[in-house]
């Protein structure tokens, strides 16, 4: 449980962070909330030579709404997102999901950018961002690019991010007035989801139903063609590939996906 030795560099601007990442490439890792990276380092699954601590970058902590788009700074912490009045009004699904992650300590350290860059299929915000048709804004030495959430989660813990790139912002179309809901089934309240379902405006994102967060497309198509909620929810596990592990078999996860989707769609429609 002791990490391999590493060098630590605290940066004070985005430009400085990008310069350090460009200089060190694959030897460096961005440190945001540290709540995924540090456990991996302690287990020696990650052995970066240099940690680039971006925590001081307050310029990446904000929620703004402009022309129907909600922009969230990548270093915004879950606690701040959950209590942000602008986010609660314009992207209530994301504000709610941020408040359902882990425990208070995790919510005071973990960042939206870190959660997305980590790309764990068991994490909550990636599925919520997928359902929200979100976009990640990424900066690196070659400039800025936008990656739709649907193209960001390539595999377990795998994204198109280059080692010298930083997620700087997350954008979603404003969800004002859309029905939304989040259902998370856990063994204990502070646990990771065995299965989670994020719904907004008839779009459905699934937590822990494959190696990446996925959309329940069969359910979405059924809803779009006018099927009743019960019928659409019965299709929630179509195309999913959940794992079996001691806490839940794949069949149990599929059952949960159907039940939780029905609950979430019912709440969202109320
Ligand atoms: C006890 C515990 C319970 C938890 N429960 C849950 C839960 O219920 N649901 C849930 O979703 N998550 C849960 N988590 C994970 C938590 O949400 C983490 O905070 C999150 O996975 C990573 O965010 P972070 O800011 O801590 O990132 P870090 O751990 O600092 O970084 C994670 C990875 O992302 C990279 N990275 C970070 N920020 C950026 C950026 N801006 N640009 C590019 N790369 C970046 C890092 O280099 C690293 O590879 C839990 C964690 C713990 C320790």
C-alpha cells in the first residue's frame, strides 16, 4: 500500500500544467481530487514518475450558462456541483448525481474532470453525461478539441485523451424543464453502484452494465416510438454486457437495469 516514488509538481495556471505535461509526456499524470489515482498508485497499478497537481487551478472551477449550454469547469468538485444553484436549475440531473457519489470526503475532493478522465464504468457521472449528450473540452499542445461523451469512453479506464492533454470543461445542453431521474442500487448507501440508471429527456445512461458507461438505446427507441414505460424499460439490458462478480451476477444486473429504468422513467415522467 505504499506507492512507488514519484516527483510532485504543483502548478498554478492551465498553461503551466500543459507545459509540464508536454515536457514529461507519459511519465506524468494529472492529479485532481486524487480519489482514484492515489489508490491506484498505492496498489502500484499506476506508477507515474511525476504528479502534476492541478488542484490550485481555480480558473477551472465554475458553472456557467450561455445560449442554452451549461459549461462546467473540469476541476469543479462534486460537493460544489451538488450545491450549485445554477446547475440545479439548468442541469439538475448532473447536480443530483454529483451528490450521490461516495461519501462526504469523496464529494469534497473528487472532480467532474477526474471522474470522466478515469473512465470507470462503475462511476456515476460518466453515465449521466452520456444521457445528457454532453461534450468534453480538452486542451493540449495541439490546441483545444471537443469530444462528445459518446466518443469518449472507449473501454474500461480507456479514453482518447493523450498524456499531454487536460480536460478543461464539460458542456451539456440545458436540461431546464426536461424530466430527469437517477436510480442507484448499492449494497450500502456510500458504495459504488451495482447498477445505476440516469434518465433525462427520454435518454437513458447505464452505470456498470458494460466495460464502459452505455446508453440503453433499445429503451430510448421504444420510448421515441410511443411505447409505454413498462414496455420500454423491459428492453433496458438489450445490448449490455455486465460482468458477474461476487456481489452481483450478470443476470441480476440485467434485472436491476430493467427495474431501475422503469423507476427512473416513471419519476422523470411525473
Ligand atoms: C471511497 C471511495 C468511494 C467512491 N465512490 C464513488 C461512487 O460511488 N461513484 C463514483 O462515480 N465514484 C466514486 N469514487 C471515485 C471518485 O469519484 C473519484 O474522485 C473519481 O473517480 C476521480 O476523480 P478525481 O478528481 O479524484 O481524479 P484523480 O483521482 O485525481 O484522477 C483520476 C484519473 O483522471 C486523470 N485526470 C484527473 N483530472 C484530469 C483532467 N482534468 N484532465 C485529464 N486527466 C485528468 C488523472 O491523471 C487520473 O488518471 C469513489 C472513490 C473512493 C475513494
